[in-house]
């Protein structure tokens, strides 16, 4: 198990280039199974979860060729379905949350699929009902047998288009059902579909492969099934969660940072939410410039009520940035209520921030009130452990703003979502040692 040793109080200055979007990558990579033709993908982030998925695709028989620093060519012309029966597949797929999205392409092209219960963050219950209810609506037969080693087994020999209303606007659930539907017979309509930029990117890629998807960007997708798909070339978006993390980092450490090539129109309300914390920023073309700020003040609602930041389906605020907003508010002037609706364990990392000196009231598993310190009291360095990707980076931001030295254990969680984060931050003035 690796750790970060962070010397706090360093002000950073320079440019940061966001990596490719992690959440988009996991969907796009699974989609290569939909065709026997080569697919070229650019701006793939070199992070643990993505590298594990690429490795898993290679084990399945997909030809994987690295053609650039962040570009790969994939060709799924000789997929070995017998591999799904092996213990190696079970171990690798169970360790990766994104492996569940292999099912949709498997069902569409090979008419069957098999997946163990996937792992991932320890942030509360992350049910798979949306995925399987959608598959069943398309005509797939689903079976889970605990005596068969805990596998989900799906027979999709008669996939037919249908109308469905998803029980929740799940991003991965929508992506999985969408990939299964593109080669189902007839027309499928998916209502209450997630419409995040990741889904829009996936839909655009599938359409470039010959799929017929309309309603892209809305919560009603219409898919006219086709018999086969062809190869394509696709470039992924920059990671909006990393961009938001860098904005919070700049504010907390009083640093002057330019975030390059952000594709700002795709960020939705993310910049505005950080502006509501009092963080100044300038859009310079497609770059975001954050000046060094000694203080920043949280806005109040028009009636004087306490500002609340809550997650909601896109175009609402993404839950993956609530941990970053929370830690950024620690040194703001004012009070902020964080309402994490989706996951019941995602706020439990605040006990580490409290140990560092933050004034936070954990109201219940879903809500926390942050009373900003306004730089009157600095945080102090402590030893802590990263429970999940986003909390890990929030703790890293806190440690970089604190007095003294901090150690963060279990940084494998951070590596799952942030590429070489220590090297990139050290290049602009941080002092982070990987132990």
C-alpha cells in the first residue's frame, strides 16, 4: 500500500492540463466490443481503473495497440468468450466497478454475457437494478446464482426494441442499456435517461459507428436498431471532475493556476458553483485562469438563507465534485450546507478534516454543514487514509493547504482517478512524496 507525504503551505503557480475524462473512458472502452473493426481512441487517461479495463479487454482477445502517449487502437475481431468462465476474469472484473459496462456490448453483439459483482469505491450502496431492468425490458433473461461463484448471467438471444422508463437516471445504467439497444431488433426509447456529456460522447461515437440514436443530450433517447457497427475514431473530453478539483485546489492553497484546454461549454454549471463560493476565475479562450486569492466569501441565497450545494442529475451539479466543494468551503468566509443525495457513505471522510481543525457538522449520512474558517485558523497536518477517489483528492487538497506535514495512506484510490497527480502538482510548486 502506497502513501503520500505532503508538506503543506506551498503556494503553487503554473499550468495544469486536465487528463481525459475517466467516466467517459470506461464507457467508450467497453463500446469497442460492439464491432470487429478497428477503433482508435484519443485522450485516454493513464489511470488505474482505465488501465485495468484495457488489460481486461486484452485478456478477452481484443487487439490493443498503443499508438501515442494517450492514444490506442482496439480491434475486437477475435473475442474469446470462454475467458468469461475463468477465475482470472472473475478476479479482474470483480476488482473494477466499470467492468459492469462490458455487459451491454456483449449482449448486443454476442447475445450473452457474464459478469461477477463489480467492486469500486466504498461510498455506499451502488445498485445495479437499472442495468438489469433495462436489459430485461429488451428481452434479456437475467439470472444471479450465488452458488455459481456470484456471477450475473444474461441470455440475450432475442433482444427487441421497446419503450422503457428507467427507475433512476443512472449514467452507467443508461450507457449499458444504450449499448445493448443499438443492435436490438426494432426501435427502443429510453426515458429518464442520463444526459451527462459522457453519454453524449458515447452516443456520438456509436452514431459514427453506424448506430441510429436521436435525442442525444436529452432525457429521451430513441434508438433504431442496426444489424452491425463499424470502426471509428474518437477523442475524449477533458475530465470535468479533475478541472473542478484544480479550481478548489487553487482557492484553498491561495495559488495562481491556469487550467488548460477545458472545453468550457461542456462543464455545465461547474464553474458557477465554484463562483458561488467566492472563487474568482477568468475564461481565457478555452483555459480557466484562477488568480491567487487571500480570501473568498460564500454567497447567501437572495432571502439571506444559507447557501446549499446539492447533487442532481445533469445538467445539475455532479456528485463527484461535492467532496471538493466541501473541502474548499473549509477556509471560506461563510457557511455552506452540502447535501449528498446519492451515496450514504460519501461524507464520512469529514472526520479527517475535523481532526485537521475544520469546523464541520455532519448532520446525517447525506448532509454536512461547513462553517468556514476564513483563514483565521490554519488546518494542521495529520495522518489519514483515502476511502475513495474523490474524498482522497479532497484530503490531498486539505493537506496541501495545511501547516506541517500530512500523510495520506491508501492512495491507490486516488490513482484510480487521477493520473500522476503528485508529479503534475510538484511541477508547479507542490511538495508531495510518494512513499
